[in-house]
């Protein structure tokens, strides 16, 4: 029985993408890898909607690594604003509070989003070095109204950082158009490659404002990676630290497929799968955590009422579909999550709904 991974990352996989990494003796200075890295960096710009004024980065690690690398641009004593829609939005705060910066925080109720008004209320007469928020909250499936929030954040801060970890590759992503300065994602989510790479694009304006002495550490200081990325973009090998060679071979192929499909078609594919899943769970009497106007195209949180989500997930796994448990503490024991991103198709969505319906009959 083929297992379908309807988790929130890694996501629905592709053997073609995975097999691109199965190669012997590929060094990070080899022509094959240099070309894959160059192409992948250009692909990152494409899926993030970033023009050539943005510098793309692919570093070893994860989305969290890419998030923490934002400290490259912060100075001791800087004031920053974190606007969170849930557990993973809170990660910005958890990261930044480890450093000597001043953090202001606003949050939202599960299923809802922070608003422009909430930003106005906390900011008052304050000014921030950078504001931080999350495009798709992985713990609930809430999609933030990005253009609206960026517009308000630009009024109170010099720069805006956006966590697109659960969004890029499956949601509309417009770094240039929206005015995002620091946009991050990971290889294993909606892009659909194996885990192991933290990905970001940095606006030219922010790159010009790297402090002489930032609060960053060493391996996640992007000023140490800058020359390496620029060299790869020029088609030349370079080194700061060993890149995840085989992950990048797969990532490059996944990004090539994204360009062939086009982001417009890719977003529509994710929306169609989301709509099919939401229709199915509502027919079963379940509700989504996210309010209707805030449902993401990549993650759906499902409230299960009197049904145990743990029993439902176990019964679904026996039938060949793996869903994700709920992680938001305010909803503990009341919900689970469905990831519908990466190489998701409407066929996968239909199978997931069918399996979930059978699991519900078993545990009811």
C-alpha cells in the first residue's frame, strides 16, 4: 500500500524529485553542482516573486535556520515587532528574544489573524528596525492578509520580514510587489523537495543595511554567505561552509518543475485541492480552525468535535494516509492538521477525504 503523506512538511513527495539526489561523488565545486546551485538560486527568486535586486540564499538547515539568519541585519538595542497568528508565528519571538534586541509582540486568537488596527494600537508612536509576521500559520492553517499588513508595517518599521515556510510554492508569493525585505521558506514544504535547506531572499535595500556589528552569530550570518551566493549566481564555485549538496540537486529540479508549471497554475492546483478537502470535511460535520476568508491553500486545521483526533489519525494511517497532529496549545486534543502542498493533486485530495471518511466510521 502506498502511503500518502498529507503532513505539513515534509509534504506530498515526488520520486522524480527525490531521485535527482541519488548521485555519487558530486562535490560542491563540481560543474554539475555549480550549475544546480545557480539554477536553484534563480528558481528561489521565481517562486518568491523576487526581482533581480533581491539576493537569494540557500543555506544548510531548515526554515528555522533561515528565520534566525535575519539577525544578520539587527543591531544591539534595535526594537522589533513580532505579529503572530499562532505557534509558529511565535517562533519569531522565541528566536529574537535570544538576542540583545527589544521585542514587542501582538498575537491573535486561533483561527483568526492579526489586523492592521492591532499593529496601529501597539505601535503608537514607536518606530521599529524590523517587523515580523507569518504568511501561513502552520499550526492552524490561517493565511494572513499580507498586502494589508505590510502596508501598515511599513508605516512603523524600516524593514519587513515574512515567514513563508508553509506558503512559498503553493500560495501567491510577491516579494517585490508586496515590499518584503526578508522572505524565508524551506525546501520540504510547498516547494516539494527533501528537507535540509533554509531558503531566503533579501531585498537590495536591506542588503545595503547590514550593520557593521550585527547581533548575529557565525554560521547563520548571511554576510558570510553573501559572496558565496553571488559567486554561484555568476556560475562560479565558492565556499563558506559545506552546502547540502544532494538536497540542492533535488531542490533545483523541484524549482525547475515549478517554473515549467508556472506559479499561477501551481497556486490554482493548491487551491483546488484545498477546496476539495474542505468540502469533504464539512460534509463529515467537521469545521476548519481558520475562518473561511483566512483559509490557506497549503494547510487546513480540522476541529473534530467529540471525536478524538488521535484515534482518527491512527485509523487514517492504517488506511494509508498520514495526517499531522494538532500542535496549538489552545486547541489541544480538539483538532488535527491536513497538509495539502508540494506535489498534491486533486486525486490525492480525494483519496485523503475517502480515507478520513472511513476512519471516522471506525472511531465513531
